[in-house]
């Protein structure tokens, strides 16, 4: 079962972290947001106008594409833009249809425009917050987006309920039936808008910004035939029922798009839904009485929600399966690494034994020939030096390859940095990246499991080296240690790569490093400065040294 | 075979034990150059068999030697000679072993291979000095009669003559005699020196 084409996964809305610290400035648009907001104003105006063709009394439209645009923007740039988007919509509405202000107090009119935007913003923020916490199967990407597409319109409708009940005259409806019709129409219009407009906009945005690799392999012929066949069958059956005077029944098409979604994912589901919508919308535009149109659109919304959620679920399943496969590969790799480690420990042992003899004899030879000042003396000195170097290397390698068990012990950061330097220099040299190591105060000590902590720092250095190695003239990676207020901070700094490249790495280096550091009672932060330097800071409590 | 302690006047006598004969020989030669009287062995059993005839101040032993474990060897050696300094060297260092070697097996040091020469020599000198002092103390205390030994033990615990007389059921005069004998045999002049000996 393969997706005919795979849109990028949009795991969760952008920048949910903004809500962890409640600083009002968070809501102020950033420099790069202004262009998006300007485009939004234009797009919103156009779509808002377009929607009027499916309008009716007591509600604005049964097909409201602007809602999709709004959700896409919120999802992409973060719920923090909610106030800004609300202001844009107010401005556009008041400019294009000054009549909205007529007959009602202006505060009520403004609130009426801003309320759905706030409801969307709250939904996106809540789903982002939940997706951050993971755990729930329903929140595997791309399910969060699917849920947001469905829940945001419903939240907006719920938010309209109090006003609709207490002062229905504001929306020009009277009687419970009309209130229900009005709210249902609102929900249907927004649902169709979000489910239809937001996903393709987000796919395009991702493809353009290069955030996701856009793969568009030709759908397999069989899959295309199956999709077309099922959809044709569904639509045909629906028409048959209609001709048998059973009314427009959504069930056959619903089953068809759900099937397509479950089999081939969101993109295929969306394509099938597009066909359905393009068949329905032209018929329902313009002159058609409201109950008939509402019924058609309700049926359409049912189909769209089911189809899109089925597609999202299939994609989430595929993503989960891919992750499982990746974990399997990782496990396999870990198994191989274990063997490799056993081998390397054995090799180190086998080497250290003869090397002991060699080092002793080389030193003796060096001393014996020291006064001669000839080639033999130079040779002996060189051999002695190399043997000593090898001996040091072997000692460090052995410490690193040793069992990563045992209680944490006081560890001098000089020793740690030395060990990492020994291991990382060779890799950095091979990658053509210079590794600059700042001197470390020998008095600084932390409580640590040496091998594990070395692994954590090693992972950070390796990431930094890999990030820069693609550049034409890679800047050096620096490794340094500072200390203040009872904490030692190990810094790994590299220039952000000019072009982010997808690498072979499993991307678990940082996770492993973070897990190790947190087990040591420390923290790991990565920040990207305005100077484009990526800065990983590993902070650990210092211990008192005598 | 009578037990022959190393000659106290001679420089440090060291046995080097490693199942890698080349390494053992190299270490022994290096130690010889550093002024030790060093002999290499590559078989723990052979060393244990030969030891009573040629005891050493110190033994440098590998920790893993075929079926022999350096720590078992150290136990056996210690039972032959309580005054020999033992140093361990290993290609498989571990913190647990390092602690055990010093705490449980009375090792002077625990070195990982490749050997750090300067550290080995420094530790050996320390070990030889300790062994020499330990033997001298044992010899001096060994000359005491059982009664004198009892008096020695009580003296180093800080008991006065009268108290000792009471405890041992002897007259103070006899205690005086034993006391003088202790000082004479151990070649000491004060209780402080005796206390130093007892440690």
C-alpha cells in the first residue's frame, strides 16, 4: 500500500513554545510575518467575496474558503498571530462591506468578526499543546492537522452559540429552527473551507520553503485505476439513488472517499474530494433554496470530514510504520555496534600488550642513543615519541570503549574534553572541518559517568561537524567550557549550514545527548543566534573541589 | 627450602610476573636499568614455587594471566610473605578492580597498560621502602618473648607500669625488667617509638 504521492507531514502547528512563557510581545507579528499578513488580507478579501455565491439568510455562506486560508496561516506561523489575523479580517470586512456595522453596536459587530478567528487560534494552540505532549495515538502526524481542520470550525460555531441564543436578532434570525440552520450553515461553510483550502496551501508552502522534500512520484497505475473506479462507483450509486427518487444520499460517496483515504492517504483522499466538491458546488451556487443547499452541503461536509480524516489516519499509520521500521534499523545498528565495540575492546587489549613492551624498549633505546646526535638517535627518539603517543591514545580509547556502567564519579572536564578531542579530531579531519578546542580550567569537575557524558558531547560535536561539512569553506567547530554560578557549560558552536541538507543520520544523536545530560541533572539547549551560529550548550552542576 | 628474605642492604628486589614473556622481560630490564634487582616470570605457579628461596621486596603482577587471576595469585603470595609489596598492572582496567586491588589485596598501585614508567618506578620505590620497614619491624618484634610481647602490647596502648602489673598479675619490678628488655630488643628509647613500630 503506497501513497500515490506523498505530501510532507505537517506534524504540529508552528511555534507552540511561544505559549510557554506568556509575554504579550509574542503576539506582535515578526518581520517576516508582515508579508504573509498582507497576502492574507488580499486572499481573505477575494475568498470572502467568492463565498457570497453560496450565501443565505441568517448565515454568510455554505462554502467559506477563507476559513481554510485562515487556518493554514495559523498552522504555519503559529497561534501567536491570532490577534493580528483578527485585526486584518476586521479591516477587510469593514472596508469591503461597511454594512456589517449598520444596525448593531460597533463593538458587537467587531466581536462578531473577531470571534471565529479567536476560536481558530485557541484550537490551533490547544492542538499544538497536546501534540507536544505526544502519547495519544490520535496525535501522530498528520492527525493533529486533520483534527484542527475539523475542530476549529466546530469551536468557532460553539463560540457563536451564546450570542445566537441570547440575541438572535443580531444575525437576523428568529426562532430556534433558524438559529440551528444558521449555526449548521456556519459549521458546514467553514468545514468545507478548512478541509479544502488549508491542506493544499500548507503543502505548497512546505514545498516552496523547502521545509519538506516534495516527492511526487507518479501514482502507480493500479492505484489510480482503483481510486478512479471506487470514486466513479460511489458517485454512480449516489446518482442511481437520486434517480430512484431517494434523494441525494451521501453514503455511497462517503464510503468511496473513506476507502480511498484509508488506502492511499490524505493526498488521494483530497483529490477524490476535489472531484466530489467540484461536482456539487457549481450546482449549489446561486439560485437554490436554502434548505436544499444546506442539505447538500451538510452531506458534502460529512463526506469531506470522513474522507480527510481517513486519509490523515492512513498517513499517520504510514508515518508510525516508517518510524517503527526506522527503530528496527536502529536496533539492528545498535546490535552491530555492540559487536563492534566488543571487537574494538579486544583489539585495544591485544594492541596494548605488545605496545607496553614496545614503549619500554623504545624509551630505553632513545635514552641509550640520546648523546649520539646521529640518524639512529633521531630515529630512536621518533619511535619513542610515536610509541608514547600511541600509548596515550590507547588508554583514552579504552576508557571510552569500556563498560558504560558504574556510579557517577567526580570527573575533571579537562579529561572529558581531552577524550572527546581524541575521538572527534579524526572524524573532523576526515570531514574537512577544523575542530577548535579551547583550553579548560583543570579545577572544574562534575559528577558524571565519564563514558556516557563523553558520548553526549561527542554526539553534539559530530552533529556540528556534519552540519558544516557540506559548506564550500566550512567554518571551524569550536568546543569549549565555561563556568558560572555553580554550573559548568560545555559549548559546541558551529555555523548554520548555508543550505540545510537531509543527512543519513537518524537524528537521534541529540536525543541521546539530551537523555544522558538530563540523567546527569543537567540541561541541553540549542539556540541559533542572529549571527547564524548554532550553539549547543550542555549545562551540568559543578562539584566542589578541594 | 628455608625462607630467605631479601638482603636489607641490597637495592630493591622486584619480581615481574606477566604471561606475556616479552613484556615481563622488558619491564624487568627497564627496572634493572632503574636500579632494581628485577627478575621476570611468565608463570604464576613457577614464581610461587621459587618464592621461598628468593623472596622479593615487591612483585609486579598482571591481573589476567590465562587461568590465573592476579588477585588469587596475590592472596597466595601474601600467605607466603606478609611483607611483600604487590603492584598490579592490567590491560583491562576497571574502577572496581582498582579499588579491590588496593583495599582487599593490599596492592601498592594499580597501573594500566601501556605502563607509565615513571609511575611504576615511583610506586615500586614506595613499595620497597614499605617492605623493608615492615620486615625490620617484624624482625625486631619477633625477638620478644611471649611475656615481653604482652608488655609491649599494653605499653603501646598507653598503660603505666602499675596498671600492667595489675593486668598481668606480675610485680611492678618484673614489669620494669620486661620493659627494659622490650626497649633493648626493639632498639628503641621511648614509648613513642614503640607506638610507631606497632603500626
